[in-house]
C-alpha cells in the first residue's frame, strides 16, 4: 500500500509544510506515503500531470466541499476499506480554484473535511493528520483518545 497526497497550488507556509512533513514521517511507520505540490495555470497540463500519477489499482480520493463528511472513526473505516481494495490511494486537495472537472469526474470518492470552509493550507494539514490518526487507530497506537 502506498499513499500519495497531491496539493494543487504553491507551497504557502513553511511552518504548515513542516507539520505536514512531520505527520508524513510518522505515517511512514505504517504505510509508504509522500506528497507533491502541483502548480500549473494551464488546465489541460494540470489535468495531465494529475492523471499521470494515477497507477493501476489506485483509489482517487478528492477533497471537495460537496463530498461526504466523515468523523474520525468513519474516516478510519473508510481508509481500512480502501486499503483492502486498492494497492494505492491518491488524495488530491484543490487550490483556490478547486479541482479540474476532468479530475473530479475521474475520482472514486469525494470527501469533505467539514461543512465549514478551510484555507487550503489548513485542509492539507488536516487531511494528513487525520490520515495519520486513522493509521494509529488501525494499529492500536495510543495517539487517538476517545
């Protein structure tokens, strides 16, 4: 299993990026994971760059305000199910202009972090942290408290 996070737009905050890297290092204890920033003004080129990262048997999960909202335990079950059905998971977080329609239409799942709107840099961090949290729950690590 491999996880990849694609963040559309530029790197905006060194402290937030450092936190993302920290959670990815922790996540790598459980599953191979990495991330990529994609900044491209040409829509067709951006779509092609994203689509080129999708390998066979990859689950494409898009963060979208109209996606399904999950609490932490539901998200953990969601991830557990995808681990059993796919060889890799690709998460895409849009920028201020959202996600290209071609990518939205190619997605397997749309999920929302909340009904609230977050700055994209915080959405990136929250997604990576919640994914790490889910893997700690699945591995009985005491990071998550009920």
